[in-house]
């Protein structure tokens, strides 16, 4: 998805992991993914650059769909769709 599509996406839950370093954003995503229903979208806000590769890898490992990411005013915004 393009950054513009992601910006306009309906998000069901926002997880703020800014200010944490690895593995903080992944742990926050893992804890929060169970709080959304299958098919819903979760936005993860992060500031750690490592999250840009770690979160897509976590999605691949767990079977959730990584929709994309973009940077906005120093924040990294990543989008995950729960699949199971």
C-alpha cells in the first residue's frame, strides 16, 4: 500500500511504542494484536529504526499481514492486519 492509502486507512487500534527500543515495539504489537478482531487493522507508532525490519519479520513469523509503513514527523507508522 502507498503511504497515502495507509494515511487514509480505517485503524481499529493504535499502539504507541515510541520511545522504546528493540524488542519494545514487537512486544507491544504482540500484546495488542489479541485486542483486535480478525480482519481488523492495528497501527504501531515507533521511533526505533529497527522496527522497520523487525515488525514485518514478526508478521511473517506469526502469520499476520503487514500492510506497510511510512515515516511522519519523526515517527514510524506501521500497519498490521490480524489474520488469525
